[in-house]
C-alpha cells in the first residue's frame, strides 16, 4: 500500500479523497496520510476524515525517510503550476508527476 498526501484541503481535495476511497474499495492501494494546505484557517483541522498535517513545505519532512505519493488537488491551474514549481526538489527525488 502506498502512502498518499493530498495537496489542497478545499472542495477538489475532498473529491480526490473520495476518489481514493473508491479506488481502495476495489483494491487497497493508497493510505491517505492527510492534506497539506497553506491556508492558516485549516491548519490542524480535519477535512473529510483526514487531518490537515501542515503547509505544503511540510511534504519535505514527510519524504525524508518515507516514500510518499502526492496529488495536487487544486482547481486553479495557475496555483497548481506555482505549487509544482515550489516542489521542484520533490520531482528530482520522487518522480513527481
């Protein structure tokens, strides 16, 4: 089973969580560790049964000793592009797609 982080705890992030749960109903594939989101108002909260673990930069500490998959669940294409650029270090180490 692969560990999964969802980047973005908004509406699209919840939809991604539901999709992962549907995938797992057929075959247990992913264990959702939680969300990462830069919004201060969601820090430490639970969204659709998963905790907001921290801001996006927290991904680096999660990946230091673990293999972690992540999905950017942002509807805004510009925001998604900026996140990809911020996670450039991740793509070099973890084949980010």
